């Protein structure tokens, strides 16, 4: 099976059927020298995602914004309020009481794009499921891994 087709199946399995349609056509794959498995996915030298050993994807905020064209993908996201936006952009975690809206596909340990007014500002890993995020008023909901500020700083290096 073609590796791009495998990648599309993985995207559909993780984020919803049909989301892989928004994967750019001209992707470049890099492979592990040790195992021969797909390691990174690029579009025009811009990192889209990294494949994890457990079968998951670590997506970048750029790739999450591309996938936002799909209505099903939004169910994997959280939307935050005005108060927490500057902190999340800097790379701080998202707390339950600052979540305005939460998608129903969020599970513990899944990759979650953080939205502010329909724009991806960060990507992180869920500490809680969507039901817990909605019901709790305290505690960390998403541990941010990649934010807009870190992406901008990384390009200048």
C-alpha cells in the first residue's frame, strides 16, 4: 500500500472520515533509518505532522489550520475565551474554566487544536475527555505542545 494512502487512513481514523481530503497533494515523507516507517510529513519544507510510535499523529498548528476546512475536524478542537488567549499563544496550558466550546471527539491523550475565533492558535494533548472538560471548572484541560509564538520564533532560527 502507498504510504500517502496509509497517512490518509490514519488522519481519517483519528480526526473523522473525510478529513484526509484536506491533506495537501504535494507532501514529502521522511522515513526512519532504523525501522523504515514514516517519521515526518512536510509540505514545501513546512512540517505538517510527526507520526508517533503508538500510531497517533503529532500535528502542527499550521496543519490543524489546513484541516479546519473540514467541518468534522472541528469536533476535535476546543475554543478558548479572551482572557486565556495571550497565555495559550505563549505556550501555557488551557484550563477548564477558560474553555468556551469543546468538540465531542476529544479523548484523553488525543491531539487537540486550540481555537480562538475559528483560528488555530495552538495544538496540545488532552488531559481530560470532552465530558470532563465541560463539567469541571478547575484544572488543566489541554497541555499545549505547539503554539503560534513558538512557531514564529522557530522560523527565525
